C-alpha cells in the first residue's frame, strides 16, 4: 500500500468504487428504451429527443478531460463527492422535466457529474493499492463498466413499459442517494502527499504529444469508430424496434440480452487470448470480425427485411468484434505513453464519447424508417475503425526498419 491512509472498511470501500464507476454507464443507458415515449410525451421529434443521449455522451467525454487534474489539485474525495452531487441534481431535473430543453439540460448535468466516478475511482485505486495490488480491484471496476450499461438497457425496457420513462430517472436518483452515502462513509481522501499538478499548458502539451504519436492515434481512433458505431445502434434501435416495428420497450430489453451476452463472451475471449496473441493482432482481429459482421448483417436486413432478430442479431455479431478489439485498443493506447498514462486514458475515453455523440445523433437525424442509415454507420464505422487499428502495427514496423537502417 502507498502513503495513502489505510481503509477502515475495505469491502465497503471497494463496493463504493465499483458503484461510483457504474453510475455513469447506468444513467447513460437506462432511459434509452424510453426515447420514443419521451418524444411523444414532450411533443418533440425523435432527433431532438435523441439529443438527451448524444449530448450526454459529449458531456461525459469533456468531463473526463478535467476531473483528473481537479482531483490532483483539490483531492480525490471532494471532487468525487461534488461530481456525484451534480449527478444527483441533474437526475432530479430529468425526473420532473416539463419539456425537452430542460430534460437535455438535466442530462448534461447528470452525465458530467457521473463522469467523476469513471475517472477518479481509477485514481483512488492506484493511490491505495499501488500498481501490483490494484489488478484485482480494476477487474471489478472493469466489470462494472461492462455490465452496468447492458443491465441498464434491459432494466430500462421493463421500467418504461410498466411504470413510464420518468421512473428510470427516479430510480437513478435513488441509486445516487445511496451512492453518495457509501462514498461519504467509506472513501477517505487518498491523494498522496506532494502530488504534482500539471499546469494548463503542460496538459495541452501532453495532448499534443499524444496526437503526434501514430500508434496512440491508431488505437484511439479505433476505439472511437467502433464505440461510435455501437452508440449509433443504441440511438437507432429504440426508434426502429418501438416506433417502426411497433414492439414494446420490454421486447427491446429482451432482445438486447443477446447483444449483452455476445459482448461479455468477446471480453472473456479477449482476456484469455490477448497475452498469447498480443494487443496489435487482437485489435485487428476484432476489427475484421466487426466489419464482416456489419456487412453480413446489412445484407441480412436488406434482403430479409427489418425484423427484431435481424436487427439485434447484427448488433450481437458486431458486439463480438468490439468486445475483442476495444479493450485491447484502450490498453494499447495507454501503454503507448506510460509516462502520461492518465492523459492517454482521458484522451481515449474522450475520443470514444465524441464519436458516439456524432454517430448517435447522425443516425437519428438521417432516419427514414428503415435500417439503412444505421447500416451505413455500422459498415463505415467498423471499416474505418479496422483501418485505424492497423496503424499501430504499421508504425511499429516502420520504426523497426528505420532503426535497422541507422
């Protein structure tokens, strides 16, 4: 353990960190099955209602860039509690929002506040457990990041059908109250004495250095395109499933279970085989699986017609590739610049969220009642993601050739 204080209730401490990590993905996804109902209840268009999803992705992305430096300057505990307080306030606004503008404003606050858990929990784990002992805790945190959005979408579908879309925010608010109580009780200040705080120009310089690194850019762009394609599915699927096919939010949740299983299976394969085959090969392999799945699923939908099985089957196949490549791309991006790993992590997360914002909003703006806009994004995103995933391997070979010639 580092110089950080000893933790009084270790089990509650770990539960608090896992719950704080899951707050962002949970709140981001749980209301998604209710988007068609929100558009109807608040008398707005589907593309305007979708801003509650797409802008929140952008809000999380921007917030990840500033929480790390704030936690270094002001301390982990006060920044985390403040972020969760903002999350709670934003959730309350969403639950009672009388119109779309106020709902979007509440979503921005909710997402920006929840991002504190995504960023600061990792920092706290490094403070307390050090590099060697942190691995097991990071495993639980990663599990929360994977399971929370999947369970949230499934849970949200049933909540919307039985209680209405506002109850997704009411339950999120209750979760936030419990979470703040856990963090306040079990998470002490862990910032090591003498923590160095980078100035604004230094941080901007680090981001500039990362952009100029071909390997980092390749991994980050791969994550962005692949995640963006999947966020586009999350935006378009409720419209296609509920609005076009006339199915219920509960049916949406039921079919999404298959997508969740596919992604979790792929994560298991990535964990098992990444060490054997290496990050570069796993990123390329996952990208190829995704792009082939997108093309094959596209033909399935175009020839066989729009059905729930075809729609969610295509998404499940793409999720298999994403589950293999995205964790490896994130790892590759961070390890490309270990001396500024925190900055690399934030920049990679921002890239994924910004791409999600663009793709999720774009696929709804161009919605025409068919699966074609989603298929274009699926194929384009996975194709360019695969191309980007090849860049680190090419840059490595270029460096080897250059070194051999010196």
